[in-house]
């Protein structure tokens, strides 16, 4: 009889053992949330609720479980195995299973003594007080609801001499509404023209800053910390340069204001070279209904470099991004793969260790777009023909590559050689003036190319044949080489 009773009790004993082994918030879940979620899910941040306490998390256990199971959160788009990045926000399969089990068990709290201390976050400038702080001059007002807004703020540096920058940090003024930011430099004055009609010195800018941006000097998204200062890799900032801050605003449900800032730290001239190089395909022509349009482009590295970071960019129709490097021996090295691109979760990806890429390496992009009714992100219904452009309904295929080379002089030579490839890509398909890539060019560059086109159109038929096009490309190559030889850069003063 006793044996029979024990047999009857054994399922209950087993169930009791299972219940006591269920994950608890204090012992198992809090460490995961504090390390991966609290940077955004805390008071005053852009996330809609905090996850610092048991009460905050327990009432949303099912929501949290679903979000991490679908890998919607934490917002990290780069696929594992395609680049080893610093600051990676990705939960392991074991951590996801732990959260699932916790939610299924009713979100038990556990022993309060086991709860870790909630994380503390640095207020103010995380990288130390900058040498120059550029602040949006007028508070920007965002309504309580409505669509997200993308706004570019033009801030003159006011520098009367050239300087070197070895540190840059964006500081959001209102973390509840600042979703992310990209910071560019503009020496053309085009950004000032775009902002001239607005009393707050800003203008709407969905896809890009609205001018041929050659300098991406900073960016921010929740959870990103500023890179450490590296004086040997400082970048020149010329006098008269404007800083253009592109901010993505997300309404919080009540009227808000923002006055974000950007800090610059100065040092002496660099001993090593660092620069950004663009890889892009501007020949975008996506037919309505095309659910699998592929954009491709590549460039060949003219020298040995190190790749320090990669920043891919497209608009709403893009769904898949791949960037790869094919080494001279044929080895293919994946640099990044984003197979569920989301415009609202852009990031600047920095490698834990720079990747060595030898001379002759071909870096390629392959972006896939869905311009069908089945794409929930498609901003136009019914779908229409899509081309390259800055507007919401337009598209882009761009990758910023952060490259390191041994000396600053190598940067100039690198740009000259890659510039020749740009010219070839731009002009290889030019047959008429209408084929010139106006959307990628400044007004001065457009005028020069138009003049060159007319000069090399020897028979004045309004078209370039292969011979005329080759002659124009050769002329532009030679002109750029002479210009580069004549333009010896000034030595910026040292600012401490």
C-alpha cells in the first residue's frame, strides 16, 4: 500500500520539482534585461516602457517573450556569422528559451536577494567634455502623434581655421522622441540653402541629407556608445564647414520638444589615415509589382586597407542587404548580411577588430527590394515605378565603408584611385545628357559634366558613342589628377 501511495504521489512530486526549477526574474531574467534592454527600456528613453523592475517586466512577460522569440528585440539586424561587431545586441538561443520558460511559468519573481543591482547610466557626455559643442539653435517641436519625422539641422561650426577632430559624440536632447541620428559635414553650402526658408535652421530630409554627402562623421542610436578618441586617426575639419544633423523623430503620444547637441574633440594631425568611402548603385529602376528587384555594385580596392566599419542604407522597399569582399585569391569574406532590413532600425556597425583587405579586393553590395502590394513597408499604394532619390517613395542602395590606411597621404591617393572608378561607373552608361546622374551630383559638378558632354559630342547629335565617351572619361581622369597635384592641403592648427 505504501508503495502504491508513493506511485500516486510521484507525478505531483515531479511537477513540484519542475515548478521550483522555472526561471525567476531576480536570478535569471533581470541579468538579461539589464544587459540587453535597459539602455532603451528605462525612464526618459525612447522605448515606450521601462524594464528595470520586476513589476515592469512581469506584466509584459508574454509581450517580451514574443518580441525576443521573433528576434524583433533587441533591435540588432546584422546576421550572426557575417561580421564580428562591437556592441552586438543579440540574445543567445539559451537566453530566449529562458525568457519563454519564465513567461510560461507565470513570470515568477524569485528570491529578492538574488536580484542584481540595476545598471547605472552616464549622464552628460559619455566620452568627456568636448572641445566644441554644436547645439540645435531652436527647440524643435514634435506633435503628439502622426507619422515619424526626419529632420536635418544645419549648424555652422564657426571655425576660422582648419582643425583636426579625433572624437565626436551625438547627445540626444529628448530621448523619448529621438529614434536615431546621422551627422554629416557640408562644405558646399547646399544644406544652408535647403534650410534657409525655415526659422529654426532645419529642413525635412527623409532618405538622406539632400546634398552629395561625402563626410559622415557621427551617428547615434539607442544603446550605442561613442568610440574612444584616437588621435592618430584624427580627421580634418575645414574652416567654414557646416555640420548637418539628420534626426529621426518618433512621436511619444504627447507634444514634445528636442534640442540635441553634437560634440567635437580636437587634437593634432593624424599619423594614420581614416576615411569613408561610398559603395552604391544609383541605377535603381524598380517596376511596380516587382517583388525581387536586385541592385548590385562593386569597387576594387587600389591598395591594402583595413575595414573598420560598415553602414548600409536604403529606404522602405529594401528587404535584404549583403556586403561581401572577394579577395584576390578568390576567397569570399562576408562583411555584413541584413536579411530583414528595417529603415527604422538603422545602425553604424563597427567591427571588434578591423578587417585586413589586400589590394585588389573587390567589395560588393547586393540589395534586394520588394515593390509589391505584399510588402507592408511599401509607402505607395498601388506601387509605382521607383528610382534613386531622397524622398520617401524613392530608394537608395548605399554602403559607407570606414577604411584605415597607414598615413594621411594614403587617404588622398586612395580617394583619387577610387574616384576614377566612380567616374567610370557614372559615365559608362551615359549616352545622352538625360543619362547623367544629376541626383548624385552637386550643381558645380553637373555644370562641369554638362560642359564636358557637349565638348566631346563631336558630331553634335546629342549622344555619345563609345569613342566619344571614352575620350571624355580619359579627359576627366587627367583633369582630376592635375587638380589633385595642385591642391596641397593646408596644415590645420592644433586645438587642445
